[in-house]
C-alpha cells in the first residue's frame, strides 16, 4: 500500500556511496570453474549484488567503479554454502582460504574489518561447537552423574570467556563497523537500545535493525496494546535512530508501512499518529509531495473510524432490496459486523453472534451485518449456513459506492465495531476470538444493555 515510501528510501540510500570503487580478490582452494555471487543483507532479506566466475585455481574477483555501501555481505558458493564478510571503508583487499574449512584457514590482506571479523569467528566457532555438544549431552543425561558438575562449570566458563572476548575486541576497535556489529549481536536487547550504534549507517545492511523493530512490534501488537502505549515505545526507538539520517528514514518508513498493511489488529490510529508526527509536517522535506498527499489522504480517512469518533455514515442496500442508512438505525447500541464468505474466522464469529443473540432478546442492540463481497448467492448461502439471517440488518455495497472500505480500514475480516446511541465508536475488534470476547463482555454487563 505504501510501497512508494520504501522505494524512495532505497533510492536515497543507494546514492550514499563513495567513488573510489571496490576490488575484492579471492582464492579458495577446492573451488574451481563455477559461478559465485556477492550478496548483502537488508532488513529481513538478502539480495544479490554481483556474480563472478571462478577460474581453475579457485580465483575470482568482485570489482566495481563505485564503492559498495557498507554492511554485512555474503559470498554464495555452489551447494547452498556461503560465508559472510564485512564491507567497510577499505574495499581493496584479498581473502584466501579453503572451501573445506573456510573459517579456520582464512587469511585476509589489506582490510582490518575482515581480519578482526574472521579472527573473532576463529575464536568463537570451536567454543560454540563445544558448548552445543555439552548442553545437548547434559540435557540428554549422556554425561555421568559425577561429571555433570564439571560439565556445567565448563559451560559457564565458555560463556564467560566468550563474553569477555567480544567486549575486549570492541574496546580495542571502537570506531570500526566490526565493533558496531559485534556489540549489537552480543548485547542483551532487554536492556534498551544503547547496544545499537544508530550513528553507524552500515547497520542498515544487516538484520540488526529489523530484528530490533520486530521485538518492539511483537511486544505491542501481539498483546494489542493501546495506540498511546505503542506510540510511546515507537517514539523511543525513533528518537535513537535519528543519530543517522538514513537509519531514521528507514525506521520511519518501516513502521509506517507495517501499520498501513498489518491485517490482524487494524491499528489505524498508530498509522495516523506516525503520519502526522513524522511524515506530514511542512518541515519534513525528504518525503516527496505526491507521497505526502497519499499518506495524508489515508491518515484522514482511517482516523474517522477510530475509537471515540462518530462512525462514518453510509447508506447501503439490504438483502431484501431496501436501503439502510446507519445514522437512522435506532438503538441504544449498534454492532457493525464486517464479514466475507470463505473466511473461516468470519464463520466462527457469526456462530458466536448467533449464540449470543439466542439468549439476548431483551438487549437494546441493533446489528448491522455488512457483506464485503460481490456475489449475492454467496451472501445468502453464508447467512443460511451460519444462522444469522434473523439479525437486525444485512447490507452490502458491492461497488464500494459509500467508500466504506477506506472509511472503516477494511483490510481484513471479520471486524466488529460497537457504537453507542449517537453512533460514537466505543471499541473495535478484529478476528473471531476478540469478537467472541466482546460478546462475552456484553453478556457480563447485561444490565447496561437491556431495553428500558
């Protein structure tokens, strides 16, 4: 939906390179007469930057007139094998190794970043193998009882040595990309965001920032926290990211796109706040005018269906062929139920509704059931199969003439809105389980909803 924002960001980022070019030479014993690829990380994905032909002696070269954007890259070998390398300021260097044991036999000339990177791996790899073996054998009780304590002490020592080693390396080479990456990989993310060097733009081409943002989203969206709580968490991360312009733009674009397309909770208010705080002010010059207009139009539309707002009015056709206008529905409370055929969650939500209304004839609640597809036959079949034909009103707008899809943030079904007598939105639920929870809450507060 907001793909243009990410495209604009990618163009900006791709231009932030130097001009001296790159020339990275390899000789890998055991590799011959094949094609290898140079790839790089960006967000949660990997991309191919270049291919190279390997000669009969295992020699190949990646070369270009413009320097590569710094980051974590990979050389992809035949047979789904690959090894990582760092691209920093020095991009004229060579690497020699053996395909049978690349890490332990690697030699780097002309680049401190990769020398440090492979020395660190040479220290860590055998220890991590030993740690994995000890843990596996201990958990499987394959270690004699009188040796368990010794194994546990060895596990503690390996972990302690690894922790001391990476911290020592970082302290000795604080200004390097290697230090930024190592700190981000080894620190405890529960302690905040200080472990990420937001001023180092090269972290864009690693999974680090993506994983950090995923942690924020998981702890907010999985529990469906209030928009104000989510924004507080997002704002803290965004403020940190402002240490580098390109990281800041990437972080903002990622969060905006996430809340523009996330279909499970429909947190349109978060999108609205992100848009108005970071994208739409006149002082924001990096967002093109046409994209600002697109974001503004979407934000203004979606906020109209937020909790506390009067539900956007509409007139739709009923299943009997009459017309129904929402604002003219007379009831102390109104439930808007958006659904579609072929949707298992919609079917479950409809079943929950039928059970609810089988025992609530005395509730002053009107139901406006909105069919979101175009086939009237599918509409009637669904109503007959799921027993909700006798609910208050069934309406549709197959050509979206009322623009309800935009006004009600209709990115997925089922969705239910609870409105008061003035049609103010009291709450919104997405999915069959949250809808069932809402119906249970209404049942538990029966005195509030019965007819007077």
